[in-house]
C-alpha cells in the first residue's frame, strides 16, 4: 500500500512539473525591452517560478494613482518571489505619453515606481502584443481600460484577472496574491 501511494505521489509531482514547464514556455515566452531601454528581457527566463501581476498602465488616467499601491505590493511581496510587471499603453484614449523616457520619468518621480516597467505596447485589438492576446484568450477578458490586472502563478499559468477599478490593496486581489505565493515553486 505504501509503495502504491508513493508511486501515485511521484507521478502527480512529475505531472505538475511537466505541466509547469509547458505553461511557462507558452504564456511568458515573450521578450520586451525595459522602459526606455534597449536589450529585450525574456519574461519566461527572467521571472521563472515567480508570481506575477501583469498590468497595462497609463500616466494620464483616473486610475494612475494605483501606481502607488502597485509599488507597495511589489515591495512587500518581492522577497517572496513576486513582481508587478507594468506595460504602458495608449490604447484607451491615448492616456499615455508617446516618449518612453517621459513615461519613465513620470512614473519614477511622481509615484516612486521601482517595479519593472517595459516598453509601450498595444494591449487590445489587432495590434495587441502576443502576450496580451494570450492573456485575453486564457482569461476570456481583454483589458477594457488602463490598469487591468492579470495574476500569473509560479507555474506560468493565469490564475485570475482583475478589472481596472480593483485597487492593489483590494482584499480579493491581496488574498489571490498571497495564495499564489503560498503555492510551491515549480
């Protein structure tokens, strides 16, 4: 009986590890330049095994003050393997600066943003980046506005999505992040 239980447990662990490798190689297998940077970063490599909150941001939006809460969340949970990843976008009423240096300066000086921010991208429509197309497909929800949030687990799979009005300190979002962080690393 013990041997059978052991073999079942080993099989389950191997399936989880194999599933995590497949998931990570898909959704996060995209490279983006850091904001105002030159060298692309592969998300799957740089953030393997971490819990991620992927957020489309805009500097001139009513939800822009969420930068403070996102930075606080990033700082609080970073030691446990969590990162907020910001993707500036002007897809919604062009509420983002054109110049990436201006975006970077605004985020840093106005809100103290230190979490990783990447190049300005499209998040909806035909021009949406493959990452955002895949997030929309996986969740059934493309962003409807700025500061839409996708929570991705350590295995690279989408866990949940939160709309723009969901603040970073919302109890449901915080609980989802904490549950994802409690999951074992792949």
